C-alpha cells in the first residue's frame, strides 16, 4: 500500500512539471526534482512514523494506565513494520542528465548520496524503535527507567526534526541551484501537498548556496550530538539494570518500592525469560462480525482484542524449562500436553488467559481480550516487593 502511494505521488509530480510526458521524455530538471521529491517524501514519511509513535508514548506518560501502554506498544509495532518496508523509488535521472548539469555548472552532486542518506536515516529511526521498545516493554515498570525512556523519546523526536530541517535545506539548495522561479513555484506546491513538514521548514527568503551549506553543516553537527546523547542514555539503562539486580539480590525492598512506576488497571504479571524480549509481537482487533484484522492506524483509539508473540529457534526443552519456572512460582497451567507434533500450555489467572504452542522450533504465545502483562523474571521480584 505505501509503495503504491509513493509511486502515485511521483507520477503526479511528473505530470505537474511536464503534462502529457513520461519522466523519460521530460527535461533533465524534471527527473532531478522527481528523484528529490521521492527522497524527501520517503524520508519525511518515516520521520512522521516515529513522531506518531512518540505521540502515543506522550499520551501514556500523561495518563499511565494499561490501555495507553497497550496503544503505545501497538503503535510502535505498526510504525516499525512500515519503516522497514519503506524503499526509495528507482532514480529517474540519467548519466546524460548529470553531464548536462555539469556543463551548465549546476551542482547536483547531492543526488548521488540520496540512497545512502535514506538508508542512514532509516537505520537511525529503526534503532530508535528498538530503544523505545525496550522502554515500553522493560523500563516502563520503574520510575528512573521510564525517565530514561522519555529522554530517548525526546531525542528521537529531535532527530526526526533535524532530518526534516535537512530535507528543507536540500530542497532549498536544489531550487537555488536551478534558479528557475516557475520550477520553484511548482516544486514548493508539491511539497506543500505531499511533504508539509519539509515545506514548513523552508526559508522564506532565497539564500546563497554557501549559506545553505553552512546551515546543513550546523544541522549535521546537531544530529551527531543528539545521536551521541541517545547512546549515552542507552548505556545508562544497562548500568541501571545491574544496579537494580544488585538491589534485588541484597533484598533492598524499600529502595525498590520507591522506584516502582505506578500504572493503573494493570492485568496479572507473568515472568518471561529474557530470550523472549527478541520475539515478534503482532496485535489484532476484532470487527463487529468477529473477523480479526491486523493492527492498522485507524484502529488505535482502542486497545487490541488479541495479541500474538512469535519466536523461532526455540527447543521444546526451553519452553518446558519456562513452564517449570512458572510452576515453581505458583503459576501452574490449566492444561499442558503434546498433540499432533505440537506442545500446548494453557494458563488462566482469574479472567486473564494465555496459550503457548510450540511446533518445530517455533513458539506462539497467544492472548485474547483479557491478557496478562509479561515482564522479565527480575522485574517480577521487584513487583512482588510492593
């Protein structure tokens, strides 16, 4: 779906610049701007994805309850999937176009870096997704952990803003290089329609190429500093985890209780082994006719009806070891056993239920409308200290 939207935008752009002609038949300037628009559109879109997730994280931070936590987690799953699937359109500009611009002394060298630049932006944002997932799945249960999570979210929002400002500078640089008022008017109109954040960051007055380059260098330095700060926060998180582990071993329950994050309307807690934190999570909503649909943005005003945790490369012995660990903590299954090459474990904690199915090295953990909240074993000790 997203790929089709990107293609439609570029077809529309080509029509605006050269009505009745394909991009291959259009002037060199059209192919240049078409490639640039494709880059800006894709980059702004994935920046918008992470900004959208952070809006849900802010919502949870304002009202800390189970429903808002589920919504933030689901938003992150949806956005991460969309970001991973986003690809730049195939470049339209040709080697002959580059030669024409060189003869006219128009600098279009930035076009050669669009592919690597997009990949770098995409990688940065996906790393933000990984860190935010750690915050929402693990650190959210402790006050100091959640403070770090909010710092990670703030830095991720800053990075997205830096990227969008860089896109605006790139657009300004290209339009200043071409020095054609009609092309500038048409291209800015396309940005207004398809890339509104980039358009809003463009400068109102035309500046020299040297000044635009200076702006870009300042932004690049700001981005590097922000990424360094993000790495520092992640390092603090690892250090804090071991400090908490030490507190649990020393049974310093009073200090731990003061650090527990109050989250209302929480379901029963169930410990999971740390290997499960790398599992894929999927959310589903039920329509009125009972048909399940996967997570989509229009469905994020209500928590999911069902969730599915999937992980490969798991032996049956590992699953049974988890089952034994839960049993030692007083969490016995309602039923477990093998059938048709599958191993089933069914749990019920009051009204909350979850099922575990192992088959050929793959584990599926399924929850319905009354889920449990999975947390690492160490955190289970913390929550039990309340």
